[in-house]
């Protein structure tokens, strides 16, 4: 299978991703929710491979904007970059504009996995309007959950190389030599935002901001909460069981 061209999502515009395989007869269109540390990114990769769906992350757009030649930025990317450079949150209107610039990806006949959008009820309402305008709809919103203490254990065990930025975990992915990077020999350290006290603040902020969004999708009957405990394969099996429940 030929994967989609990620640049189409990152840059925006009317180009379509290049695929050589035939799209599924009925593609999945999903939104993924989950706090930092629950393994949502890993599940997105596994789902993208199994479902043939394009993985669409607004976080990737923000990172691409920071690294891009300013002359190549779309209007919405330029606005978003300005907010980020000032240390401000990117407002709903700008995030929505970023997604509107990428409607071609939402129309993709292979389906999509949206990660990082929507983040607010207003964004969710606009997404519903955009999809309805294309005679499309979301199949499910997958909400990955893990007890706070387990998330803290996962993230607080992470160590990062000061030189090459490779990440390790003191339990699940330890370096061969304690506090020394396997790749470059650099010193490993614990980032400030990986300290337990910082993680608790981030998790609390996520829960407070996401609760209204969870309620919104629950009322629409498409929210599915999935336990993120266990191995990635176990979580993936739970996810596929839920997706198998889709009806016509």
C-alpha cells in the first residue's frame, strides 16, 4: 500500500495525496481524544495502517509552520505562527481556518483520523458543519483514558538526550548505560514538563478543557471511551472491537 503524502495535509491547498491502492468501500472518519501519555499517537499509527485512513494532526501543522520558509505559509498558518511566537494560544477561529484550508484531506476517499482537532465545542460544531456540507459524517470519537497516576508513571520515567534529543524510558526503554544515550553518548535528563508536578498540572488542564467536548460527542451518540491500560496491541484490539460495531 502506498501511504498518503503528508505534505498535502501540512501545506494545505487543493492537491490530493498520491495513493496507488483502491480506497475502502466505506472509509472510517474518526476523531481521537486522549491526554498526554495515554499512547494516542501509537494508536493513530496502528489505525492508519489497518484502516488505510489518513492521519491528520493539527500539531503537525503547527510544527511545520515553525520550520517552513515564511513565504510558503498559508494565511492561516501565518496567523497561527504569530500567536505561537508571542507565546499565546492559537484561537478557535485560526485553528478552524487551518482546517478549512485542508478540506481536500477531509474529503479523502480513504477516510481520516483527526488528532488535535477539535479541541473545543465550537470547533466540534464547525467540523460537523464542514462535513455536512460534503455529505459526510464522523463514525466515532475515540476517547482513550488512563488513570492519572499511570500517566504520571509513564511520563515521569521518560529521559531525553541533551544532544540528539532521543527519548528513553527508565522502565520500558532504558539505555544500555544509565543516563547515557545509546546513539551519541550524550547525557540523559528529565525534562521539566516530565516531572510529576508538571504532569499533574497538564493533565488537570486537559481534563477541564476536554470535558465539554466529551459531553458534546456523548450527546451525539458517537463517543466511545477506551481503556488505555496494557500494551499497544491490547489497546488496539479494544479499538478494533469498537470499530467493528459500526452499522450502516
